[in-house]
C-alpha cells in the first residue's frame, strides 16, 4: 500500500491535516505527535518527494553565442534528468 497522508494519519492516530503539518514543517506540532507521525510514516515506507528546481537568470542582451551553447546543453542535461 502506498504511503499516503491518510494511511499515515490512520496509523499515527491523528488527522491527515496533522500529518501534512508534520511532513511539511509548516506549523508547530508537539514533539510527541511529531514522533508518532514520523514513526508511522517510516512504518508506511514514506519517502519525501525531492525538490528539483533550477533557476537561471540572465539578461537577454548578455547571452553571447558561447554562453548560449552552454545554456542549451545545460537545459538538455536537466531535461534528460527529469528536472
């Protein structure tokens, strides 16, 4: 079974909203509840999604032919790696 917020919540005995707050770190949760949720998440095989963000900021006038070639290759490699 996939480790969903609902599955983790049921195992931890808390609401899905509490699981979401613990996993995202978006709001304070008591240490005891946090430990319960993290243990339930581990038992369920939960793996956090990776953030895969790359930002490149250039002014259009600054792109010379060599820099443009490097940028195109970088974008190709990032695309190949599912960024």
